[in-house]
């Protein structure tokens, strides 16, 4: 068996504690944060250095074994779903902060470093790392690079792609190469940008150089309660239209609030059909002036209660409800799908109305928790697996939400990635020619199709084929993957 | 002759006024802004639509004719240098603003639209287009995309790559495809990012969707005079270290000031060894508070005179000296090389000192005019072609400056691109494996090597070759190009 041959080969570069072949231990790695797709990997390998990582990839190439990279396994699109006959290369042992260089506003990190750790290390120097996915306490920088992770504050600060200036990667051939550097921009193709968000299909990052951002002089946070999402949406539009760029503008609708209250007792205003959390950061003079404007916009658009965080503790309480919302939905529904789509901010009211209609038509409930400021929706479609037909209806609603996003000029994913889950939806946005053009890059880097195969693209291109386009469904849906 | 066959073929899609074959008219296109490389193109084609542009590229492919795209021809690295046996595809006839959508903070543009026109069209809606190369009155958006153009304000607002969210391109195969869209981020590979700055080697942009930025509430500009660049550099570092992000921080040294005075009589303070122009923009409350801090930092680091622009006219005068500096150098030297490199801001004092030593050792003068805030140097190396040996010494100094930049963790180009001029320098930054990895993308998109051949890469890869690496000099330097 090829995986056995691979196991023998990697024993030359890895210690016995870096190789997992025992079935019960392999099962630990069968899924990432998208738990309804599960595949037990053929073998798990835990390199400790970039050189080991490159050697492992070369061994996979030599034995024709597909490989999947995994960080902390918190991804929500199944990007780190293993391959049954393949290797899962876990980068969490590459966990050193190589260098903190606050004077140049840079940090050099191994991929297994935890997102929040970077800010903790930078804070004493007056800096932090801006991209803040909800999973920031456990997700790794390598995973953030693979998925181009966002977070509540990417409205003002941008995605992971806006904060990575250099990478060392192992290519799908097993070469160690450098892309970019410390300078804000490097000559030649921006392969750095193409690699960030490539979801493991172009290789594995073994070192990541990131920007550090100055800690703001002031942070002020407000929670505003509205009768419904229309009013909260109008307030959001008014804030942005006035030229204010808050660090974050987050919205939760009635159902999301109900879930958060049940789970963490965040004490949001009673009777709210929607709440907005607006956070401003920056120089105190600016924040103070803009904060007053934000408050006015909220009142003018119907906010019936506004609370201003008096201190860090109250601010943390505002965020607690928001950050716990996904998990909290488990309190009010046995099962749910976390959807992720983007729309132009100006389309917010129409799109929320359409989602509501869609939910009623299909007899399912949808809770909305989202980054309102940048139009990044996270509808949570609730269902009960035990009730016949509900899962299918929830799946249909979830898919239809993406159609609505695309119709309004948006996108099928904002920050969770395509992975295995959304590959089938990619043709909603791109023509066959567009997708073939993307696959030119895939085939150039990975002509054998060994680096995270079956992810991102709906119809994998056989890299030998020139323009003859192979058609077929996502291989995961007809290749024995347990879909829960 | 293949160019004749191409001319016959394109007559089916282009009118006679869109095809130039007359030698004297072809000569108009023999160079771009980098005037010491000149090649008369085989034919010039002027498509008026994206479909015509695609048809022209397909005709080039069918006849095996290399093609080079050109916008306004203001580039400073020879990226639009024609091919003697090839077609020059000029995009300046594609010059419509397709859509202004200020409510979504987007504009959709044809590639021939002039940079400044975008801001002019957006201004009445309260928006502008942020990237502002010095040539903004004549350079085109298509050329900005090809070169990933910067400008004085990219310290705060970023490069062209940070402002393009969608493209329609003609691939080197002649397919029209879409990359990205209106949403801030699109699923799949970020080919948009790889295309922006690819200097015409991955195809031709036929439609560009850009972000519009809100006009700031206030702009305030200060001019500070120092004894020398050390003091001005220290003031720059202090401003940034305090967490202030000005819209621009520009520095000119004594020689650059002398040139500007001779040319435009900008009336900068007498006796200045260096001047800083610092511009802050944003909410009035923030700008006022930070402006006071900037003034203090300048005084604390030795500014002996500080002028604050009282109105737009005075602000324009401050900028006039800076913006005219490159051309002004012609007043004090018959010939000069405009260099472009990047260094970490913290290395500014050491690097300026080394450049000064280098100039003295080689007996040439170097004027420094640059974006101090982001460490983007533009040393102007002065020489006299008529004095034997001076051109060679100037070239040697100019090249050595790039070595200094790379040694200090910087890059061989900040915003002018690699083009034909710096291809030879790329191995100073990248290993052979790094460059081969970039060429994977080139070969995937352009396996025939017809799209702007001989640019960017020092050793073009024959795309059939798998890893056997062909070695050789830049083909421009041994293929009959007139190098002036």
C-alpha cells in the first residue's frame, strides 16, 4: 500500500512520535471545524521544521500520495478534510515566534503559532496582530494564511492577505521557496497574494512574515438596540456613508440574540429585534468626535437603547454575546448550518428581507449574526436532523442564500473559504473559462494534483489536458466520503 | 513576414485607423518613460473594445507574433518597450468610465481612462481614487494595473493592488475572463493580485473595478526644513513610531531642492539640507490633534523652519517642488538615472549615508527625492553623457544602490516595476528556485512566451522544460536592442 511505503520513507526524517498510523489516533483528525464531512486520514505526520516539512512533501511526491496540510483544524469549509489514502501534514509543531521586529512593524512566525499569541507577544511593544477570527484563541497562523481569514475587525484592517508580507513555503514539488519579504511590496508576480487563501492547494507555508499594527490610543464600543434589522441596517449605512470607518460594525438579529442570551446571559436590551455593536479605535480626538456621530446615527435610525461600554469589562460583555453566537445557536436548535456570504453593504436591507422570506417558504428558522460593516453575512440555518426532510430543506435554504448574495453582486464566501463545502457553488460566480484560468495556476504548481486534491475546484482539471475541459461533479460527492 | 500576415488578419476586426504600419508613425511608440531603451515596434494596434482586444491577441497567437500592451507610455522601467518583430497593443482608445457606483464605493473603468479622471468623476459624489503616481495627469489605469503603481499617498492608502477588486482580462491565449469582482474578496486563487503588477506578462486588462475612497474631511500639509537628511529621517521615524500614519511623508535632500528651485521657484526655506513634506488627512478632530504632534516631532529633531499651508494654493506650492523634482534635475545635470528601491524605514539614516559615500567614491552626484514614510527611495544619479566614463560610473552607482537596499532587507523596486530595466537585478533578491516558481505562473498563462517577452525575468524559461534550468543573460542585452 502506498501509505505504508510513505510511512517507511518518512521514518528516515521524522521520529516515531511524529508519525501516526494507529487507526484510533487517526480518527482524532477526521474533520476540521466543518464537522459534517469526515474522512479518516491514511497517515498523520507532524514535522517540526521547514526542512522536515519539505522532506515529507517530497516523500509524498515520490510515492504518489496526496497530502493535506492542517493547522489547528478550526476551519469552517472543510479545507483540512483529510484524504483516506493520503497524508495529513499537521503544522502545529512548528510553533515558534522566530522574530518580533516592532521597529519595522513586522513579526516572523512559524505556521503553528496561535493567532492570539502574536498579539500577546506584540502588546508589550505597543503593537498587535490585526486579523481576529472568532477562533483566534486556538486557530493557527498557517491556517489563517491558507484560508485568508478575516474577523470582526477586518472592516477597518483588512484580511490576512493584507497583513502577510512574506512567506516561506514548501511547493507541491517539495521545494522550499520564498515569496515576498519584509518590504510592503516585492517585484515579480504577487505569488504571496495568490498563495494566501489558496486553501492548501499550492503548497504549505512554513514561515510567515506579518505586519504588526500599532495599538490604538483609544477603543470605544457601543451597543445599540433596534426594533429590527432594517433599522439597524439603515444605521450601518448612515455611519459608513458619513465617512466613518469603525473598527467593527456587528449585527445580530432577534433569533441570534435569543441564542446568545440562553448561552452566556449577555444581558442585551430586552425586546430588541436587532442589536448593533459598533467599535471605534484610533487617536482619542478622532474617536471621540466620531463616536458622537455614530450615536446620533443610531438614534436617528430608531435605536431605542444605546449602551456605551464604561470599561474593558463591559466591552468584553458586549463582545461575549457576539463571539459566542455561533456556538450558542446549539442551545436553541439541535443542528445548524453556518453560512458565509458577502454582499455590497447597500444591499443589506433587500438581502435580509429575501432571506427572511426564503426561511418562511421552507419552514426553517434563520438566525443572522454578521459583520454588517463589510456586508459579510453569517446566516445560521437551524434544523433538526431527527425531523425528516429538515436537513434537506436547511441545505436548500443555505444554498439559496448564496444565490441571493451573488445576484446582488456579492460572493459565495466572505472569510470561511471554499474548501470541500463550497466547491460546488463556485460556478455560480465564475464561468468555465474563469475557473479554467484559475486551474492553470493549480496545474503549474501541482501538476500531479497531490496538494489538497478535491478542494476549491468543482471539476478538477487533469493537468495534462490542454483546453479540453473535463466535466464532472465534485469528487468528494462520489468518492466514498461520509457526508453527515 | 509574420507581422505582415498579422496585419492582414487584424484588418478583419480593426478599421484602417486602428492599425499603424508606417515606419515614421511607428517610431512614436519606440519607448515609454524609460527613454534610454528604444525599439521600433513591428506594428501598432489600437483596439476600441475588449472584444477587439481579445481578437487581436488571438491573431497574434495564431501568427506566433509577440505582443506588448501599452497605456499612456509613462512607465519608468521599460515595461512597455516594444518588440521589433511584434505588435504593440495600445489600450488608450478603451477610455470610458463604464460605471460610477459611489454608494458601493466602486468605479468600473476601461483601461485607457486617465488616473486623475477617476478622481474628477468621483469628486462630486464625495469620493476619489487614492493611488496617485506623479504622472497621474496622463498615466492610464491599465498601465497602473500592469505596474502596480504607487504614489506619494500610498503610505496611508496602499498601492494599486490594494484598490483593484475586479478585472476583466484578455489572457495570453486570447480568452476574455473575469478575476475578482466588486466584493472586497473573492473565492478561489487571488489571480487578481497576481495579475496586478505582472507588467503585461499575464495578459491585458480590458476592464478594471476599483475602490473609491471617501474624500477626507480635512487635509493639512506642513513643510519642515532641516540641516540634513539625518535630522529629517529621525523626525520621520519619530512620527511613525508615535503611531501617526500621515497620508504622505516626502523628503528631498539639498541637491533635489536646488534642482526644484531652479526649475519651478518653489521658494523652500533657504539653507535647508533636507525638507520634509508631511500631509495628514482624515476627520478634522484627528488631523488637528496629530498635526500638533507632527510639528513637535519636527522641531524636536531639529527643524529650523516649519511652514503650514494656509490654503490650497500654498499646499499646491509645497507639492509643486516635490512633484517637479525628477524633471527639474534636468536643469542641473544633462543626464540622470531615476532609481527606485525600498528599505525598512528604520534603515533610512544608514542607507542615505552609504549612498552618499558611494557617490563620493565614484565621483558622481546623487539627489534624493523620496517617499520617506514608507522607505521608498528615488535616488537620482546625475551624470554627463558627454564626459567619458561618467555614464558607466552612474550606472554602477545606481546598481550598487539596489544592493544596499536588498542588504537592508528591502527591495529593488518600490513602485516603478522591473520591466526590461531591472530584470537583471531580480537575482539579487530571489534564488533560482524562487524565480523558477514565479515562472511556473508565466508558463501556465503564456506557454508560448508571446505576452511581453523579455520583461521581468532575467532568464526566460522555455516553458516545455520541466526543471532543467536554462541559464543566460537578459535577451534584451544581446538581441539588438538599441540601449542609449
